[in-house]
């Protein structure tokens, strides 16, 4: 399997509940290597752009409200098959269906407020890393 990078977001519900350290710890203990970590607050256009693929879905407004209501932590993790490995660590979108030992099982409150985001393909991971850490793929420092 190839070495990959994936983009994770610790969503506002997790930051509000002081779960940032626990979640980053779970990522590290899974064997993935953190390469960049930054706390930020998404603007509405940023959240709308990030989740543009869902813009026609009935929950889109709710999703953007949620993602912009407080700070988030964005991070890049690297490892063998990192995209799928981190998706597995996150657990199902609906925390009620998430496996034991996953982040969403431990910290997700509902299908809407589900603690974390993770890139769903290598192709999207490249785009999402560039979205939050411009220059990173070029070997520049995170800005
Ligand atoms: P993410 O993209 O955040 O990693 P995901 O890939 O598991 O999550 P998606 O189908 O991409 O799930 O949905 C994006 C986000 O939209 C979900 O994480 C959740 O916050 C929200 N969402 C998805 N389905 C629903 C729903 N039925 N009702 C409310 N919110 C939803
Ligand atoms: Mg998704």
C-alpha cells in the first residue's frame, strides 16, 4: 500500500467538549503520523465551499451552521493507506452505527454533529489538504 496523506477536521462539537487532545491521541495511536495541525474558524463561504458536494442536500444549511458555529482543528495525517485507515478510525457517519473503538462512537452526538471529518478518497485528500494548508504539497510551510 502506498503512503498517503489525509485531511481531518475536528468539528466544533468536539472542540466545545474539549476532545481535541483525545482525538489527536487516537489518530497518533492508530499509527498515523500528524504532519500539520491548526485551529481555525470556518467562514460561511469556506464551509459552503468545503461541503459543496452536499449543497443540494436537505441538511446543507444545518451542516454549514454547525461547521461555522465555533473553532475547528484541521490536520494532515500521513501513513500507509492513510485515507482508508483514518476513515476506519472515524467510524460510520451516524455515530449510532459506529463501531466500538472509533472516534465517532466515542465522541459523536448525532448524524449531524459527528465529531470529525475525514477525506473520502486520495484525490479528495489532495484537494482538501491544499484547501486548508496551501503550499503544503509543494513542501512549503503551513500558513
Ligand atoms: P464527513 O464528510 O464530514 O467526513 P462523511 O463522509 O462520513 O462525513 P458525508 O455523507 O460526506 O459523511 O456527510 C457530510 C456531513 O454532513 C456529515 O459528516 C454530517 O455532519 C452531515 N450529514 C450527513 N448526513 C446527514 C443527515 N442525514 N442529517 C444531518 N447531517 C448530515
Ligand atoms: Mg464526506
